[in-house]
């Protein structure tokens, strides 16, 4: 969708996950050691020099987050400080100027306020998806950091990730690596996603939802599930998730770790998860901003298939965690201190 979408044509109950050109986005420019011209604009086109490092050397990073409309018609962000911190980590890794937490949150709030009419109504399952992005620009050609940068935040309404309810799906363990062990796997940068396109396409063509990536050193430990983090519920009720220097630190995953321990009294563990020890798990899922939780039916590992809880039903612990987290995000359940920020 390339033209600005009139509100009257939007079907709130059947939104997909695709680009929309909303009226406003935030933009700021880095030059001579500081940010300039920060504020809202109606221009959805980014102008950059052909020598921009974002185009040649992948010097760019981004975030994904959402704004939620509550039952009493307020709009709120979920843990934007964590997205700001992760973007700062990505910027340090790629030698880009950092966006302060204050600037990041205010940019996101200003975009939500300006496009508030596009935040889907409570009860539809829809949200306003925000995409903060920073890119290296300017006349460059050598392999070195840019001298100029653009930071932007744009938004679009997106629908409930699960059409017809949460349904477990199957995943294929890939022979490809998503990222190097001491590379950029823990940063949210475009190169990691470009590397996942081919293996993801192969998995889709074989009838799977996406790939399971193993550790790039020994190919023995689970790392990521497509573009999401993995978690499993052991048969004795423990919440387990992988830990590695090449895994993106998911805001959703760390929120689930906290809720599992503090709200439900579960034992939690972040550590090695071996692909040959799947029998330890009663349930499994992928977690991230888009779906919160995608229940996993099973893994195809070589010529063997391992099923978790069910091919058709969501496990009870997975469902309980999903309901708790989405309840906080939409304002139906009390949030831990500092987790939600009102926009209006």
C-alpha cells in the first residue's frame, strides 16, 4: 500500500501485516556530531546519497514495537525503554551514533499521537506497529562508518497475528546459520534477516512455518526460531530458553521469563538447549513482538519429527503466559512497574 489509506476503508477486524503510508512519521538527521531537524514529517520517502553505507555495507539497525488501545480508550506503549536500549546496543556494534532513550521514546510517542486515529479499536486484536530505523547515509565509498545518519520512526496498523486463534505449527531445523557466533546475531540489524531469507524460503516450500537455527559453532544447540526467540516448558514445569552471544535479546522473551517466575512461581532457566534433548519439553513456542507467542507443534530434525504438546491445540502453560502478557499490553491486567507508558 503506497498511498495514504483513508480511515473509512480500513477493516479493523481483518488487518494484515503490511506496510501502510500513514500521515506522519518522525525524522532526525545526524551531522557534525549531533542530531538536527528532529520532528514529524508527512514525507514517507527517504532521500540518500548513492554512497550511503546503509546501501553498501549494511550500516543500519531497526526495532519493532507496538502501541495498544485499552478498554477505556487510552493508548499505551509496552516497555519502549527496552527497545531503546537494544537499539543503542545495535548502534554501538555498528559504530553508529546512539539515540538516547528520552529521544527514542518521545519520537515513538509523537508518531503514535499524530496517527492516533489509526490505532485499532480495543477488542479487534489489532495494534499500531512502530518501526524505528537508523541508517548510515551521505557520500561514502570506503569501508568505514558514515559521517551522516538518518533516524526515523514510522507506523502502520496491523491485525491480530493469529487468524482463527493460536494454532501450533511445524518448524524445520536448518543447516544454515543465521549469524556468526561473535558476529551481529545479538544486534537487530538487516544483515541477519537477509541471511535468513533463503533458508526461510526453503522451509516454507517444504510446508514448514520457518527454520530453527542451531548454534553456529557446533550445530548442537537451539538458538532462534526464524526471527523469534525459542522457549520450552519442561515436563516438570520449568520455563527454559536459550542463551548465546548470537541470539537477539527479545523484549518479549525477557518479559515472559519475568512473568513465569514472578506471576506463576515457575522455575526459569536461560542456558543451553540441545537439539537432541527435545524429550525434556512438554510444550514449546517462539516469542517476539509480532505474535507474542507462536506455539510450536513440532520440529523436523533431519529425517525425524519430534512433536511437542499437540499438532492442533495450544499447551496450557503457553496459553496462560500469552493471556497474561497480552492482558498487560492491552491494559486488562496490572503491569509491573515501568512496563507500560501512556501516550495520550
